[in-house]
C-alpha cells in the first residue's frame, strides 16, 4: 500500500504539471466549501507543482515510517488508517476556519503522514531513530520523543502569526485523529503480517510449554512409581532434552 500511495501521488503530481489549476481547484481542500466531502480525500494527493520538495518530503516520510506501520496494521487496515487521519486533518482545518471566520485552501499528504508518524511513535515508542539535523548533523532519539518534539514545533508555528502558508493544524489534526483511531477497539486489536505472526507464535509457544510441563510431570510420577527402567527410549530422550533447557536448569 505504501508503494501504491507513492506511485499515485507521483502520477497526480505529473498530471498537475500538465493541467495546473484546472486539476487543483475542484479537488483541493477549500474550507469555503466544507460540505464538498470529496475534497477531504482528494486534497491528500495534490502537491504544489512549484515545489517538488513538498512531494518528495512527504513521500520520503511515508516510505520511512509507513512501511513499518503497514507491516503492523496489514495493507487494508493501513490504508483505512491513512485515509482516516488524512481526512481528519482536513476536517480539523475546516472546523478551525469555521470557528475563526477564515478560509484556507490545503493540499498535500502531510496530515496523513503525521498520522502515520504518530502511530509509529506509539507502536515503536522505544525504537531509536537517527535524523540529520540541517541535513548535516546526525541526531538520535527514541521515536516517542521525536513525535513529541515534532508535535510541539508544529503547535508553536501554528499559533505564531504569519506561519508561512503551512497548514500546521492539519498536521496536528492528522496526529490527533491517529491517536483517536489507535484508542478505538479496531486500532487496539490490529495486527499486520508481523504482528499477527508474532501473536500466533506466542500462542503456539504458550500451548507447547503447557503441554511439555504436563508431560514432564507425568514422566516424573512414572519414574517415582516404577523406576527409570519403565521409560521408553523416546521418553528418556524427552527428559534429557528438558533437563538441558533453561527452564529446568
């Protein structure tokens, strides 16, 4: 799904280079039209044709953090999460503009990307990531700390006057809707390819351990009642194997 999203965003960007505003105007998020619901989805696939780095940064972040989250959620669940947070980011801007009497026109996948970043910081909170500060100095920190710092920076710039046309509250809205999703029953029980495999492995290991414990107890009783000579060769091998395991040291 991450690869598909990157390809679709890239394809739409090429179409924008040809069509220009004719493609942007009907599909960007325009908070003057808050009930044109398709805009809450379509705006995520539009990026500024005048700034290719807008697209490249979003797609790099989507690939960097989204790949692990797709493994965790699974493809379909990941895609639902992506659209939920992206639409939530747009809704956040629309509600704030309605409350303050402003009008915004928003494009870009940043809201959904911030939702993915939030999920990464929650699911892989203790993982250490390394970033290049000013593209030069390597800085390492835990994922949860990175998310907190980025959120604080976005909030600071969001409340600052003249925030350079960046939809900071769309970013924060994407993260907030991501947290909301993860707190729902659907978000809490989601397992992707890796998550489901680990869960199944844990269940199998637990069942196997309980079975081995029971068999060990039965064989020890047999030895106590009838002596070691009563054991079959396979039972002796089982006892030998269990005696060498860490559990019975």
